[in-house]
C-alpha cells in the first residue's frame, strides 16, 4: 500500500531505499516470502522538474550527459527511459568478481521472467570470422512502475513511501550498524530510529548510492564507513560510431545473421591480446549513386585497388553495395581516478553536497578498439567480405574535441563488491563493517563488460533476496 508517513517502532524488517528496478524487484521478492518491507522513493509517481533538480551536478573530464538528465528521480527509476536491451555479462567479465558466473546464471530464468524475455541468449556463437563470435541482446523492455504499481498498492507486505528523500545514515556509537535514518518526509526532516532487527538496503542507482554513503561518512566522522573506497572505480560503457564498412549488403547480412546479433571478440582473442570486452554492430546506409558513397569508393580504390575495382565494375550489374556505420560499446576498466565525489561548492535544497563526477576514457579503451578493429579489417580481407575504415579518434583520441558524447547512460561502480579490502560491499552485498546495511544495483559491479547492466542488476537482486531470506 502507499503510505504518507512513518514513525519509530513501526518499521518493518526490511527498509529499501530507491524505487527503481533493483528496489522494486527486491521488495516484490521479499513480499513473496511473506516479509514486510518499507520501500522509500525520493520522487513521486510522475516526473517532476523540482524533484529532478536534486540530481544536478558537475562532470570533470570527458564530455558526459547532464547528471539530472542521465538518471531519473521518480518511481520506476531508470526503467522510465531505458531502451530495454538485455543480456547477461560474459564469464570473461566476471573473472575478478567475488562471485562466479554460475552463481549468477542460477538466477537467469527468473530474471528473464521479470524482464519479459522469451528468447534464449546467444553467447559466443561461431561466426564467419576466426577471432570474432556472435552474441545477442534480447528485448526486455519493462517499465517497473507500470508493471508493479498495482501489485504494490494491493500488497499487505509492502508499504511504499513516496516523495521522501533519505539524506544520510547515522551510526551507533561503535560505527558498526546504522541506528538512524535522516529522511525528509512531507518536507520535514525526521530522524527515524531503527531496531536491532531492521535491515537497510540502499538501491538508489550508480551515482546516488555513493553520494549517500559519502555524505554519511562526512557527517559522522570516526570509524563509520572509514577506509572504504566509496565512489571509486566508477565506470560507463564508452560507445558510439567508430568507423565504416563497405561491402555487398548480402555479405554483411550473412555476418550478423539477425538484427539483435553483435560481433564480439572470441575468448581466446580477448585473453591473448588482454583486451577490454567489446561488441560491434552495423547500421546500414544505402548509398549507391550517392556522393558520399562515391567518396568512399574513391578512397577505397586508392587503399585497396583490387576490391575497389570489383565494386566499380559490379555497379552496372545491380549488385547492392552498402556503406555501413560500425557502432560499438566497450568495457571500461575500473580506474580509481574515475569517481563519484561530493562537491565542495554546490549544495542542493537540503544543503547536501551535489555530485562532482570525475570521468575520463583511458588508453585501455583505445588500445582495445584499435586491436579489435584492425583484426576485424584483416579478417574481412581474408574472407573477401569487405573493407573496414576506422575513425581517426581511435588513434589520436580526437573525439575529446568533438561535440559527441561517447557513453550509454550506464552507471557502474562506486560501491564495488570484493572479498578483500578493495571493495565497499562483500560478496553478499553487505557494506563492510556495518552489520545491517546492504547496497544493490550496478554500483556494486567490480567490472562492467560491454552489455547493458539491467539484466545483471536483476540477477544480483534475486541473489540478495535469497540471501536475506535463507
């Protein structure tokens, strides 16, 4: 049900902060086990510019989206503007995670049901190339507000508190547990005391999770959250158009087989070359007879005269040639300098520091793109499929001076999981050295692969629900 207020002593066992895909999934899963939940959402049921303005912030480094645009502050969270693309991470992506690929795969069937995915995921299917395989992305578009709002309203186990911003966590004297929530309810600041049985789960997204923890540590200096790399190792998926492919259209189509298939480096190629994981797709531009197409054919004759001659000679035979954009999405290795930080000069209306996001695309990305595209070009020649043209920014990083943003709205890292001291949460997503505080969402990813994070977020949430109830 939807409630308007909360009081000390009336809190259920589980307090979930954040009503996005992770928070809603966890709430409904716990409710199915007859557990009682308070789901706290900072926004309302619809978009509100005043509420959204709390997400304003500063980006230092490479061009990035405005921080009040790249995330949403109302029920449903990021599912209110995502495209629905879903795929689980590869086993290669989880090699540095404290949990195994098979542990996550155990939750694949249930995650597919939640995201309305009917097809099987394709992983490393053999392609026409020696060094590249095929993997698929499936359509799992679900607006979590639309799908689950009626269920939440009718639930006897879930209490939904809207328009309520949790500002910080106050620890007990030992710093080993959260004792109070500092929260704005109906525009009033309240300090809500927790009982010994209460568990708090932070599910506010890949930027705000770090902000709340950072501010809590700043307010209550001592041993609370001390020594944890909160905000560090923030990641995105650099992406965009990276070059062009010129060939006969039927040959290009034979490479990809289906529209939702992507070329990915084989495990052997990734490991041998020590590359970031990446995927490539093709966007067709029909250019026969067009000046742009002629321009590329002219260049092609200079670079690859035999192939260029073949294309020119076949134009009169009604062979459909195509100029195609090569699009990419690539893994960004965790880097301690890419980080979520509290601003030293800008505050929101509650006098909480806004975010200063430090983000740069580093050399590992360009090295991996260069090696992958050069290999793709080489094997395209060997297989007589076509020719690959690579944009110069792969070599000179000139995109930094362009107007383009090479990113995907995928916020990962900041509260990464680990078994050692280099993480914020452990393998069960509990904040280290704090007995009753957990974090869920892509902020816990120690690495991000190249696939969209939502499917893995749901898998991790299902795993946390199981851990909390067994």
